[in-house]
């Protein structure tokens, strides 16, 4: 079945009891049991809830995971935390150098307290992955495209190196979504998402999703989901499903507008560099073309003069100055002081995240309105 159909009819797309075509919101914490020790299908909503389960089945379907092997969490970070509960004190992880700031903070300030070790690696450079592997390395964790520099890692080759050394490959697929990229099919073991972004798609819900095609991993992640308890509630599970139904049409529009924005920026004299994997000038455009069916809607760039970054974003009117991404509306932010402020300056700069880097989440408004907004902000800069 094509993903465009799966988005709408995949997972559990209707209520088996009543035939309701929208899965009901099962707003219940517990379930009547038939007799002592004889629960029905569900016992308690931390361990399982039908609305959440419908969403979990849907994401498993979309990522090419296995039914029953997907899990929904209260946020993307809650999902990442549950995944890293798989590891033990003394285990070592290779962490992409350009990941969401909150993911870095989780490693640096929380997981290390539990004894996990990590090395930061530019995963778009396969030799660096190979070189950083130690005897106690257990996993390769990366984003592709990455946040905020839109770096592309060759997933097939990266996962093959990991497999050779008995490491798990864990991919944050938030930026691409399963509509444009399926990491499990390219060799990843676990795929996760901040569902808050494109999957939800309307900037109205915070959620995390994790899926795998490996039974042992699924059992363990399911165990930690229940044991830690950071589950997604039924209302938010329903909102996620509603958002996902329109993912294909939204992603096509995001991509179309992002292309137009990236081209405008690439041709503007005030712009120093543009990062968008869809541009043929992107370092790893050819790999992106092979492993993705589209390039999504995130564009980052720097101006020739770093000090112009703040006045520029403040001059924008349609692009809303806000954290997060992936909603229907266009957003703008400066990673160094917003989404990636928790990454120390020297680590940010080593990864190439300059203080003046600007990140756009290009929405699905009328493209020319977005281009006009950028142009008027450039004009205001000139008149300063
Ligand atoms: N992964 C990526 C790529 C993100 O951009 C974010 C948040 O911005 C997260 C994970 C964390 O997700 P959440 O904010 O839903 O906890």
C-alpha cells in the first residue's frame, strides 16, 4: 500500500466496536476486569490505551516497523529517554554533533549521571564514526537531516558500520518524517520522532514516537515505556492521528515552499551560506537524493554579517519568531540563543553552528507571501 493511503487507512483507522471512522478518545485510566487475574484487553492506561494503541500501530505501519513494535510518549525527549534506558552504566554512545539541543542536554546532564558515556561525532563523515568506536560502544545515535544544519548522514553505510561493530543504529527521523525517509528500511534498528513537529503538524500537541523492527528491542522499549510511565494521553494521541492523516499533502507543500525560500536565499547578496539538502550545492545532496524521496521544509542560513541575524528575524512578519518546527505556519529562530542554547558555545561552533545561524521552518502558506516577507526584512536591514 502506498504511504499516502497508509497515512489515512493504516494502523487502526476506525473503531471496531461502533464503526466510527475516527478512532474514539478512550478517556479512561482503568478497565473493568472479568474476574480476579482476568483483565480484558486493557488493564490500566499507562500500560495500554486503545486511542494510544491506534496511534502506535499507525507509526509502526508508516515506518515499516512491525505492528505492536511502536510506542507513543509524552514528548520526543521522553521517547529518547526511554530508548536510552536500554543501556547500562559504562556503555558508550556515538552522538551526532548536530542534534537538537535538548537531546544533547539529556546526554550531557542526565544520562551521564547514570554512567552512560558519549563521544560527539560528525556522522555525515563515515570515517569519524569508524574512528570513534570503542570496546564499550553500544549505539550510534543521529539525526538526518540534522537540527539545525541539515547535515545528511548516509544511513545505509552508517548503519552497516554500526552493525559490523554490534552497535544499534538509532535515528531521529523528525525532520524527514516517514513520508520522505524510512530509516528502518536502510538498516536502522530504532527510529524515533518528536511527534510535536511534522507528524502532529499543527503546533498544538507535544508527543514522541518510537518504533523498531526487532522483537527484543520492542519488548524492552515497551517495558520501559510502562516502567518509566511517560506515556502520551488519549486526547493527544487522537490529535496526533488527525494530524498524520494529512502528512502527505502538508509535506509536499512544505517542500515546495522550502525550495522557493532556499533558492531566494541562495541568490541573495546578503546571504553567506544556505543549508537545504534539496539544493544541488548542499554537501551531501546526492546521498539525500538516494535515501530520501523529498527534502522536507527546514532551511537554515547565515548572513554575511552575523550581527544582522537578530534584526533580520525581528523584521520578519509572517515567519513567527518561535521555537519548534513542522507546523503549518512558518517559524523562524536563532538556534544559538533558542533551541540550541543548552549546547556550550565551543561545542556548537565545533559543529558549525554559528551564533548568527538562522533556522526557518517553512510553512504551507502561499509561497510568494513568504518570499515577500523575507525580501521586506532584507530591505529593512539595508535601511538600518
Ligand atoms: N528531535 C528533534 C529533531 C527535535 O527538533 C526535537 C525538539 O525540538 C526533539 C527531538 C525533542 O522533541 P520534544 O520537544 O517533542 O520533546
